[in-house]
């Protein structure tokens, strides 16, 4: 599999984000747990979701060339919105920088969900399209 320069940059960004998540996890287990013990669960949820979606971005980048141009951008925007609004605001709330994130955290969660549904249904559609083409040739 030959990766394009854009794919390599996307994978680099996703892996750097994963490294940041590991660093945040270490901060959470040492600093947040001792200074903000009531917020450690919220902090861990934020880091877990950020890590999961960094992996999702890496997966998206790997299949980028076969995806519909509009849909792949939609998925990426949903994941980035989720990272900022869900994970980012939960992280900030757990260290008392943001006191009341309001409805933005659930909007970030919905962005995560929408991104996965768009990604999954598009891959399923591509799979069915390829299978029809393969069956028609046989």
C-alpha cells in the first residue's frame, strides 16, 4: 500500500494526538488524582474518548483515497468537533477552567456519534458496491 504525503501527514497528526492522550493520562493519574480527586473520572473519560477518536482519525486517513470527498471531510470534522467540544471541555471542566460547559459537551458527543455513523455507513455502501461489481463479473 502506497501512502500519499497527505495520508502520512494525517497519520503523523493522529499518532501525535495519541501521544498527547498518553501524556494526559499520565497527568491524570499523578496530578489530577491528587489535586482534583472529584474530577478524575471525568478526566479519564475525556482522555479515553480522545484516544479512541485519535485512532478513528488514523483509520480514516488510511482509507481516505477510497472515500467520497464530501463524506470523508464530514467524518473528520465530526471527530475534530467531538475532540474539542466533548473531550476538550471535559478536560477543562475537570481542572476547573470551564465551570459550566452547558450544552456543548453533548453536542461534541453527538458529533462523535454522527462521525462514526457516517463513516460506517459509507464503508458499508462502498463494500456493497464492490460486491455487486464482483458478483456481476462472475
